[in-house]
């Protein structure tokens, strides 16, 4: 290690807490080659954290110690990092970088606004997050983001925290789940340290609470959260909450909390639509340095009308499986992996499907493909979409053309609607069985 690096660390030691210095900065080492300083981090996690949070502190010290012309970069090399002793002037605290703490450094630096894929299903939530990041405490307070699992609520919430942390390195941020909030409260009561609990949660500039729906039905937790909420809002500290449902649908949530949650901006995030799913897969390819054809990405996106997390997970599985087997990604291989029907030359003719639908529901082709939106035409059209997709193996765009030039998102919605109904609606099941039997006759 370069002998002057310890002088850099001494310069910044007093500008961060003991625990954060010990956890993030002390494990770093450095080597100087000409005027280029290479800083070595023991892991990618430490590198990401130092890069996103401490460069503004390190850069002036590096310039002062090594000279204004010195450039520097951060690399991962566990072999060049041996923990150094730090002055034990403060009480020893446990530092666990791999376990999110309820303070600022529970934020994941990978969650940023720039890598959040925006589409029709989340554009309002994204715009709201941008506004809050620009004007915390004033634009929308609280910001209440709700939606199903894996749709990006936590990503968006933490991205706001990372933007503000970048702007103000000394900002006080608390990020935790509602369960962590409850556990901290219970522990503070048991150890008679509720004053410390309140001082911590009510002194922050930004409070991020994940899955706030879980405080419902817990009287003491709701009472404490109510007063915490009021105090933070009174001093214009920003509050961002996530939930799997809107406040009015959270059972056993106190009316006064429901009212406060609804007092800011409530935005929902839905499962990504087809175009957004394709965009997510393209972003994942770029992130991982993978080269995958547009056709394969389209196939995966069409076959998985699901949330972003599951989509990304399945994509990684597909790519890694192909690599392990030494295979190139093909349409047939992806279909086999997804359990989707493999394309064959033996398809049912689309004209036969449309003709059978007309006969079964006693309607005309003009009704099926025309612009009329009568209620009695909705079901036949959606069943037609489903059968053209499942039995004829036609892509959404082609089905849209056959049904009067309808948009592929409309077709996708219709296919998903019938696909979901099959599992719970006996009448739909009966109709599909009868129509399929007629098609095979």
C-alpha cells in the first residue's frame, strides 16, 4: 500500500462516523503509479458504496496529499486489502455491510432513477419520485407508492434516497421495513430506551418505510408511527411509504393514519406491460453485458406477463442455463425452458378459429373485427385473441391486424384476461373446451 494513503484516510476520518469509517473507508488501500492513484476495495459492494457516497470526501484529501494533477479510480481486489487498525476513541459498534441497517446505509446504491425502466405501468410513480428528489418535503409529502410484489416500489423509493444522498452527503436518512420499525419500538420499550428510539426516527430528513401495511392492527406501533409522522411532517422532512394496497384498503389501519397517508400523493405501480417488459429485458442485457436477439427478448416478454422481479429472475436463469450447457439461445430452447408450446408447422388456421367463434356466439366477422364496443362482443373477442395466440401461435401484432387493426397491448390484455379466467371461471372453461373440440373436429 502507498504510504501516503493513510494520510488521506486521516484527513477524512473525522468527517464520518466511527462505524462508517471502519466499515467503508478503513478497508481501502491504494497504489500510486505516476500520477494515477488506484484505490482497491475488498468487494464490489464496498466499491459501489464508496463510489456513490464518499468520493466527494476523498477527492479533496487525495488532491491535497498527492497533488492536484493526480487522477484516481476504484477497483475490486480482495488480495490487496488487509484491515488496518483504527483509533478506538469511540465505543465499538457492530458493522454488517451485508445486512441492511435502518439508517442511511441500508440504501442499495444499485437503485437509481437512471436505471429504473419507465413505462405505462409506472410513469406516474416515476414522475412523482423525480419531483420529490428535486424538492423533498414540499412537492408531495407523504409520497405513498402502492402495488403488487416485484413491481419496483422499493427500487423507486430507495432511488430517491440515493439522489438526495448524492446531493447532501450528511443528510439523515432512515430506510427500513415496517417490521423493523415495530421491532425497534418493542426493543426500546423492553430496554426502557424509548427516548432514543424517538430521537432516531424523528430526527431524520428522509424517512423511507417499506410495506407499511404491516403496522395495521398493531395499536402501539400505529400510535408511535402517528406521532413520528406528525413531527417529521411538521419540520418538512420527506416521508415515502410503500404498500401492497392503497391506504383505504388496509384493514385495521387507524382512520387518522389513513387520512395522513392520503394527504400527500398516492401513486400505484402495475405489472409492466409488454413494451415495458421488453425494455426491462434490454436494460438487464446492457447491465450484464449480454447480447440477446430482439426476437428472443420479445418471446420471453410475451411468455411472462408478470412483475419485473420475476421477469429479470427468469431471464437470468435462461441465459445462465444456456451458458452452462454451451448452447446458443434459440426460440425453441427458450420456449422449452419457459414451458411454452414449441412452434410447429401444424397450426390451426386462423380463419377456422374466427369462423368457429362466429358460429359459436352467433355473430358476424364484421362484429368481431369492427370498432363496436358492445358488452356482448367483449367476451367473444377476448376468446378469439386467446385462441389465435394459444392455438394458432400467432404474435400479438398479427392478431391485432386480424381483429381490425387493434393495438398489440389490447390483444395482450385480452389473452391475459382469458388466461386468468380459465383458473376460476367454470363457464369460460366450458366454452373453451367446446370451441376447441369443434376446431379439432
